[in-house]
C-alpha cells in the first residue's frame, strides 16, 4: 500500500515507519492517523517483521495533532459515525501504536522536536532513543486545551513533579535530550547524524534473540504494569509456558550446547 504522509519500509526483519510531513513538523493530520493505523496493522500481521522502528523526517519527530485540522468543537475526528465504534469510547490514541494489543516490540528514535501526541510514542515505545537535538514538551495548556492521556502516561514514566512541571509550563519550557535521559524518559542519547544507524544496530541486536520469547517477554511486562505484582508474575508464567512449547525454545538450548548460532523459525 502506498502512503502519502508516512514512509513504510521492511528490511532485515524491521518495519521502519517514518513520519513524513516535515513542512508541518510531522503534526498528525486525520489522513496521517489513518495511514499510521494501517502501517501498524501491516507490520503486526507481516511474518517477515519482528520489530517496528518509528522515527521522523526533518527537524521534528512529531509535534502532536495538526492544530489547523482540529474541528471548532474540539471533537476527535473519526471516519465512522460518532460513538458507533468501541475505540471512540476509549481515550483517543491518534498516532500511537496499539501497544496494548500488538505483540511485536516498538523501537522509537526521536530525531527532533517531540510534543503533544508525539510524547505517546515515547511513553509507549519499548526502547526509546533520542538524537542530541531532540526536545520534549507538552503545549496543550498553552493553546487552551487540557493535557489528557499524554500527561497521564508521562506521570507514570517521570517523577510526578517533573511531569506536572512539563504539563503546566506548556510550550514555554522544553526538556532537552540529556535531561530526558537522566530522568529515564529515553534510554540513550545519540549524535544526531548517527541516530538511525544506532537504531538499526539496536534493532539487529533485539532480532538476534528468539522472536516469540521477545514478544512474550514484552507482553509480560506491558500487561503486568496494570496488575498487582503477584498477578503479573502468574500471567508472565503463562506466557513462559506457552513459549517453552515452541521449536525455538528447543533450538536455543541446543545451539548453546553445540556452540553455534541459533536459527530462529518464529514457531
């Protein structure tokens, strides 16, 4: 499928999704949101894809919703009749991958300005790295809007006082990449010109591991965050028991004992 607002490429088991509205600082238009939903679904359904990499073109990663395309009544735009589908009753996800329901890991490479709904890709990414030119902020209160799910997620990824400061300062204060790293919002800061090179290095490292084990581990952590510790442990064990029955679970120990590289079949 051809896309107009994003780029989508698959190579070496990695689906690269690139926001491609640099003239609009990669702000999310309704068309872009539709294309992102399709790209995420395509990557999840493609057996040749083991990992998703999300990044942006230009000086911005993603600056949230395109203000010029927000309806006067502030209502989130859907293709279907109002409240006719379940997602409309949920918190709007806009450009966020369906991180709760998908299995494959998401690597987010923040190349520049990141704010508003762009922060969703940071708080829901499984591995997040940033260019040394990246900056983070939430402009909602500066344009008369309540900062909703974005800051709810930030308050779980950052100390509460830091998340509140970002939310209440609005567009008038930005967090630099190094500060985001120190607070754990991103796991690595990379020289700007090496960002994608480093992202593909990380992707290749993840993909050296057994893909079903990676997915089960990711699901155990993601799903477990919303549960009491004991319940999360029991759920994680059910994922372990499922994966241990696969061919790859036999291949791993065999390759180790034979001192060779494992050949993963994802089955």
